[in-house]
C-alpha cells in the first residue's frame, strides 16, 4: 500500500526556506556590521567565513528542497544533515562574534 505523505513534504520545504532566509539575514547583517564598523582584517575574515557558511547551507537546502519534489522523498543523508547543523551553528557564532 502506498503512503500518502499529505502536506508533510510541503511543510518541510517551507521550513528549509525559512531557515535559509534566517541564514541570509545573519550573513547580510554580518556584512553590514563589518562594513559599518570599519573594515578590519579580522572582521573581513569573519565576514568571509559567514558568507561561505551561508553558501554551504544554501547548497544543502537547495539539494533537500529538490529532493522533496520527488514522489517519495528519502531522508536527508546523515552527513548532509550534520553539515547543515554545523553550518548553521557556525554561522550564528560568526555573526555573534561580529556583533560583539
């Protein structure tokens, strides 16, 4: 018997998009904090790391969103899930370091 996923894939897709939007806001604020407070070498490095982490998370999120469009989406591989969590936490730490 075939499983009816209902709206679960759509909710998951929307959650990935919301999280990507939050990461985008953090990266933009990191760039703004770096440029507004006077660009130092350390600030530019942290800002570049923030942007790189955001890009990594964006790629993982797009991969997952495309997989959710399939009829029977599989679970996110553990390595990608760990990478998404690590990128999110590191992005938050970098953004907090720029603000402090």
